[in-house]
């Protein structure tokens, strides 16, 4: 919430300064803002709907249930779950903490967090919108591999 | 017109799924719609100022400034600036896409844009603070120490894979078509 307020104050202040200096440029800036926002709406609505479906169909308990299994296959499954899901940090970190407390291994939790943050399958359509398919695929693929490496090292170091 | 409609395909699919769910499993269906609406409100709250700032950045910040600071010849300085600016960000990664897109159009080096996105996604300060609070300092510090080199490596790897060549510029037109 505080972040939103700061953002609005910042945008409003910048807009005022810009308007005083040059009306035409400010108009152009607002046109650019509106066009890019309008362009994003179809993809954004679809993604928001997907997130809603995901939260309803894959409850937290199901994700938590994955963590009982710490075999390589289990870790891979958790990492895939992290790559596919999208949740805000204020949900993800408390969830990770509660998983650790209920006995999940550091490696499993670390892999979930790193894949969650470094790979975004759900937001990929938005990323494609801005940077193209190849960029999006490569960035997420590299992210997935490095997320597994980081999660693995963390699991070994913090055992 | 046709391509415009096609962009709503995902949304239409989701609506059909929501309707089916509400018909067969009313509780799940209403939960899905409710979470989606919550998210929509959250996004509509913070996306407008971000787009306004991106628009202002587009008209006011001259290409030379972006090129000089994070462009092809910015070297280590460019990497450091990309990381520092992104750690100060907040909000989900999809809010960072339009910002990185605008930077690329202004001549930002591809590696730096990828580093910017990676930092935004994984180690921005508000996120680290929450991680320390809920999981603990050792976990957060170790993840930070391992993630930082990974992000930088990803930036340069992306340049090699996408073959942007010596200029370090990302010639892909995808970013342009939005305007």
C-alpha cells in the first residue's frame, strides 16, 4: 500500500513538472502511457484470470504436500510448481517459512523460492509482448537451470 | 481487427473455464473469480503510475543519457547502475517489463536490461526485507550471494544466445510494436 502511495506521488510530481515545462511533450508522454497500457489489457486480463484459476484449483495445501518428498524427482516437481505458479512475496515467504517449520528440507524450500522468483511461466505472454518469444524462452530457461543450481547449493550449505 | 480479437483468446478461455467451474463446482468457481478480481484491483492500482512514468521517461530522457549509462559501452558501471536501480523497485516483475522495454528502445544494452529484470524479480530490497523477516538472515544472504552472479551471467548469456553482436543492442522489433 505504501508502495502504491509513493508511486502515485512520484508519478503526479513528475507529471506536474513535465506539464509546466512542455505541454506538448507531456501530452505525448500520456499518449504513450495510455497506448502501452491499452496494449497490455488483453494479455493482462487473461493472466489475471489464470492466476485466479490457479489459486482456486491448486490450493496451498497441495503445494505443501509436494514438499514431503525430497528425492531428485520430488525436488524437480517442486521446482516446476515454483516455475508455473505466481504469488506475491508476502504470501510466498510466509508459506516457505511454515514449510520449513513443518519439516520440509532447505533444498526443497530454496528451490521453490528460486524458481518462483526466477521463472515466470504465467507472465510469459506479457514478456513476449514486450521482448519477443525467443527472449522470453531463453531468459526463463536459463533462469530455471540457475534456480535449480542455487537451490541445490543452498540446500547443501545450510543443511 | 482479427488480430485484436485473437489477443483476447486467453481471456476468453479463462472465462469459459470460470463459467464451467462455477457451474460444476460453485465454491471453487467463485473462489477463482474472487482471487482474479482481487488481483485485477491490485494491478489497476499500481500499473497506471508506472505507465505514466514510462511515458515521461520516453519523452524526456534523451537517448544519449541511457546509452551513456547503461548502453553498449557502459561496462561494469552499466551493470552496477542496472542492479542498483532495480533493487530500489517494488511491485511484481510484470511491472518491470514496460520499464525495461523503454530502456531497450532508448539504447540500453541487452545484458543490462536482462540484469535489470533479474534483479527486479529476485533481489529487490523490499523483497529481501520480507525474506529476512519470515525465513531468516542466513537464508536471505546466501540466496543474495548466489543470485547476484547468476543474474549477471544470465545477462551476458542472453546476449550470446540472441546474437546481438558487438553493439550489444537488441534489434528485435517486439518492443517497438507497442507504440
